[in-house]
C-alpha cells in the first residue's frame, strides 16, 4: 500500500471522528481536495489558506486596530484570569469560528503568551459571529453592562452597578484588606466583568490605607473596540432624534429670529467703531457691554440675573462679532450673519471653546492651550448639527447630547487623555477646595455637554434656534459656590428656526420675518455744523456719538473736540471722514467739506526738533547777565526767555567750553 493511500485512510478516520473538516491539503507537495486539520501531527500534511470561507474572515485592518487597543489596555494578569475563567473553554467550543475569523489555525491551550491572549480577545471583539456567541454565553447583567459601555463610553463603576443592579467589584471584608501598598484592583473584579478595562481615578488615604469605593474606579472599553461593537449591537432609542410637538414647562423661552436683524447691525457698528472697552486680558469691560445692551435694547437670556448670567447673551454676541469683524460691513444683515458664521466655523480647537463655553474649566499651571488643542475645526462640526435638527420641532437637549455620544460625532476640543492630565474643576470638598481632573468617566458631562449647550445658546442669540430653559442647575457636577457646572446648564430644549435651516444649508430660500428698523432722515445744516434726525434710529444715533455732541432730542452739534475724539493720527481722521460719508451723507454741504479740510490741515502743528536742546538757567544773576551780554555765547544761543535758553545740538560743546572758561562747570 502506498504512503499516499495510508495518509488518505488516516484522514478519512479523522473526518469521521470530527477532528478535521474537508478542505485542501498538500500530500507530498501535490494539492488534493481532502481535509482541513487543526495542527494535527501528520507527516508532511500542511493546511493551506484557501480553507477559510472569505465572508467569515475578519477585516485585517479592523483586527489590527482592535489588537492594538486590547494590547494597550489589558494587562497580562487580566488576560490570564479571563482565559482561565472563560476564554479557553469558550474558544475551544467555537474553535471553527475562531479560526475562520483569523483565516488560519491557532493553538488554544491554558498556557499562552500575552500576544496570543491579546489576539484571542481581539478576535472575539472583531468577529460578529464570535461576539454574538459571547453575548449569548455571558450573564444578562454583564451583557447589559457591555452594551452600556459600548454606547455610553466610560463610567464610574458605582454608577454602572446602579444601572445594571449588580455588583461588579467584590467588596473587601475589611477596610484594611484594601491597602494602599497592595492596591491592585484586579483581584476584586468579578469574573464576568474581566472583559472590561478598569482605571483607578485617584487615591484617598485613611490611616495608611485607601478607602474602598466602587466610584474610585472607571470602567470602560477601548474606543477602537467600541467602534466595532457598535456595528453589531442594536442602537438605543436616543440614537435617533425624537421631534416633540409639546414640551414640559420651563422658566424661559427665547426667540431671537425676528430681532436679530435689528440688533446685529448695532452690535457690529459698536465694535467696529471702537466703543467696546477691553480689560488687560482682552475680555470686554462689563460697563461697556451693559452700555451696548442698553443702546440696542436687546433682550437678555436672564434679565436681572446674577452677575454670571446678567450679560450672557450680550457676551456671546460680542465674542462672535469680534472674531469676525471686518473694515467693511455688509449692508444686508443676512449677509452679515453669513459672514459671522463662516468665520465661526473656521475657529478651531480649544481656545474658542475655553473662552466662551468652558469657563468653568481650569488649566494646569504651565500648560499651553496650543499643546492641548485638538487642531480640528470643532465649531464646524458643532454647526453641522443644525442640519440634523427637524425645523419647527423641539428636541430635548438630553436627546441631542445622547445623539452625539452614541454616533461618535467628534465635537471634542481636546482629547480625553489630555483632559485627564491637564484640565480640572475647582469643587468644594467639605471645608476645602478640591481640584478634580476631568477623567474619561466625567469627560462628556464636564466638556461635551457644556460645549453643546453653550453653542446652542450662541445660535439662539443670533436667531438660528429657539431655546427653552430654566435657571442653571446640575445634579451630577457643580463648581465651587454654585448649583451648576456651567452657566448654560439651564437649557432643556432646542428648536431649529427657518433662519437656522437656511444658514446651515438645510434649505435654499429664506424670507426675513420682519423688515429691518426704518432709517431716520438725516438733515445736515448748510451753514452750521448741526445735524438733525427726523425719526428714531438707534443705529444712526450710535454712529453720531463718534462725531457729535447731542444738544437736543434729535439734534447734534459737531466741533473739533467731538470730531477728533479717539483720533490719534491723520489716518484715524481720514477713516472718520470716510465713515461719515458712508453712514451720514455721501455729499455733505460745503460747510462740512471745509470743516474736514481744516481738520486735516491742522494735524501735527507742532514739530519736535531733535537737533535742539533746551536748558533752564540757575537763578544766578551773574550767569544771567553773561548769557545776555557775552558776545561768544550770543553766537550760539538761539533764544533766551524766562530763564530758558535754546541751543543747537552741534553748538552745545562750544557753549559748554565758554561757560567752563568763565568758571561754570557743566
């Protein structure tokens, strides 16, 4: 009997016993359609790559990313425990699926190295077939925890235990059993939860030992794993936005769509003309903001609120206008709005967010915001959310925040690992202030939620959305001295307006809901520098404050003092004349043109002379007499008056020499 015949008989017995499956093998270097084996000790029998069904093989790019994530986040000890308690028996039962997922046979034993254990767990996560069988094999509470961590991201352990109504960490019998000097938490994890990663959130010291609390730990799955598993799991309800026809009662509802066309030109002009006063750190002076609000008669979010809430809307509007200001203002307020939000979308990263929406967050001393910046156009990403809102229907802010979280929409101005190292909150802890660094478990609540709420408030200030809101409160997190984390915590609902739908690109046409404020007729006196207004016009009144002094209800007088106010150079005067001709009168009467000519002609009437030196004489009668009568001194002294003399720079050594010869030391 030939050797090949013997091998065929052995293989047939193996197929019958279920040890191998029909496939392609090599016998003595010749391919034959026979069997597939799992590292069976057979002389010169080699498994080829063609035996795996292509559709069941995991995408190698995805697998590589998941392998890297597992290797980085799971220790060898955890993987060994997981293998001993679950993975070894699970993979042994589903060996076929495991090898088909990899496209090659693999060893499965109780003695494995870390790279093998990593590959096993990564393959279970990356293969839908294996993952479905994993979900069926683990207890329902562990499966529920897995789904929550996949969709919601990192959680405090105690928080997750409350949600699934099951303990994840084994409680120590005594406090001393949880020693600081032996703080490994791996031994406290229940076996069903070894699939998850844990991170210590900090330390509490109590007589040399660390107090046990499940909330001292964060439980999570690596982001690359979460991305894959989201494609396998049924999404939660908040994966979709749910339009509401009616909403619960709130303290306030703010609608600015009709008013913004009157308010915006005033804000823009006020800032463009330099009326906005700034502090040394670049922030607007509150008195200046209050004057702008009174001039525009704009309605604030919280009228008469606390000092943090009093000028909230005005601050947001000023911040955006300042960032987008240009020398020439578009005449159409709708075009001006487009200009503002085009500029807003170009603002990138953490600096804009920290200045306007994340003022509750502190940065670790010595840390540059540039270093933390994600370098992504986060504002553009946030603005794109408007396209996802259904026009004319309310959406709860919690629904919107969950929608962002569940769909992994990137609105993060700083990456979570950087936030956990460099960003913190100041909170009250009994009698002391406590720095709380922003770890994974609180990242969404501390950064993403305030960013989105603040952005929606900005959009509401300019009429892109309506908002329904209360006074701010936050049960989960608060900053020192307040009942809230962020001043924007009061927002409950948001509704896209027709203006928001148009500016976001959701619709192509837009009709303004109201006409802009009617402009007053401006009358310039032909003989005197007097301006009279016929009608009310807040914008023109604001502009006239640059040039004139009000002398009556609608009458203004221009003189040199009022016109030159805040001018420091000839260029400033030219700009002021140009603004006058654009905003007040393009062809003013001759008396006004003559006035402009005189103003320009009188610029810098005093010219400093660098080549001259001025000296004051000491009250010495003989010295004064010498200066007045000495023939040599008189050659070089240009002017002598009231005990002062003027000498040309190059003649000063001769004056000095003559005085010293007469006994005066210079």
